[in-house]
C-alpha cells in the first residue's frame, strides 16, 4: 500500500508539474559537445552542462569542458539517469538547475561544493535512494519540490546562509526524521522538530518520518504553511495551538490517519484543499472565527458530513 501511495503521490506531483509554466523548458540555446558531455556557453565565457551520455555509476563532473569553466548544472541535465549512485559536483558550480537530477532513483550520495548558491525547483525530486544531504554554507535558496519524494532521506542539514526554502521542498520524504538548522540562520529555526520561518512564524514543514501518531504543533506558530503535513499518512491526531490564525493550502491533505480535528477559535482562514483526501476524517470542529474556508477544503473526505452552515462558508 505504501508503494502504491508513493506512486499516486508521484503521479499527482508530475501532473501538477506538467500544468505549471515553470516546468516548460525555455527557448533552446546552441549546444556544444565534448565527449559524453553536452553544454551551452554562458555570457561570462563559462559553461553550463545540459546533458550527459556516459554510463558511469560513480561520477565526478569535470571542472572544465574544452578549457572553459563549468559553473552550472542545467535544467534536466541528468534527468532520469537511473544508474547513477554517486555524484561529485566540482567547485566553481554556482547553480543546480530545475529537474537537474530528478528521477535519479539510484542516487545515494551527492557532494555539493561551497560554490553553489542555488538549488533550483525539482532538482532532486524522486531521488528515492538519497539518504543524507548537507546544504553547503554558500546556498541561499532551495527551490520548490527540490527534494520532494526522496523517500530514503533521513536527515537534512541547513547552514546560516539559507534564506529561502521553496514550497514543498521536502514533501513526501517518508523517512525524514531530522532537520538541522544552524543557530546562526536568520530565516529559519527548528521548533519541536518542525521547520519554522522566523519572520512570519510559519510552520513550513514537519518531517513525515516523525508525523506518526499524535503531533502537537508548537505554541507560537501563527500559520501552518502550505503542504506542511501533506501526505503524512501516519498522523492520527493533531493539536493546534491558540496562536495559529491560518491553515495553509493542502496543509493536511492525504493525511489518511486523521479521524478527528479541532480547530481553535484563533483561526480565521483555512486554505484550499487543506484537509482534502483525509479518507478517515469523520469529525471537524470549526469555530465561527473561520470566516474564510478555501475551495474544496474537505474534498474527498467521504466519511465527513458538513452541516449546512459550514457549507455556506466553503468557497
């Protein structure tokens, strides 16, 4: 069943990706070849790798191609290179592009140098064997769904410099039990295992590997972020503190273990699909303060019956 659930989640993510403008490749540039490597030239006379036709399992990406420094791993460069198990990215690379290593399902280890500034959207999505990732101090942004569905990922380490973590960056990582954030990071902190954005006190993500049984959201959290608990099927009970005023889009969708939810009087907004496809949800207590309930907030909750007064609030 777990394998089937992952497949369904993967299909859903892929469909979302297909419908997103960000997933379509930009207008093609002139490409060059050097042995098994394909690349494009950048304006600063460096190059970005766009493809590879080799067969190695343990791969060290070259620092130069045709006497030109490699500074980027481009979009789809290693997409679905399923036999790769270990990759070393050379110093000097500053960006790992969209979908760069997506569906590298055999990838167990990746060495990211201190020169990398950005890990773009979907970069390591569906790398099912990747178990431990250290984000170097140089990285300032991790993109949307960048490590989504890395189901062997157990630990993620975040340095001081990271200022932006994209939507659902670690979504459906079933084995993830540990997120470490450097004490000097100005943007993020870990509170009771939850990754929290400091400025807005938004709970960005709760590790799926720990979201089993009962879970208590830390007091002081103002918003439960989009997708924060999505697909945490082992979650059976959630305690939401009185500090929370908003529950984000898809926040608890596909949490099949939830049966009963009490939303505190502090909450004024419940996002779209917030509790959708919670197949065993039978009871939800929503306060009068919740004046905005997003589209299909309880879609697919076949065991849940909403009263007429509540239905009028739902978009």
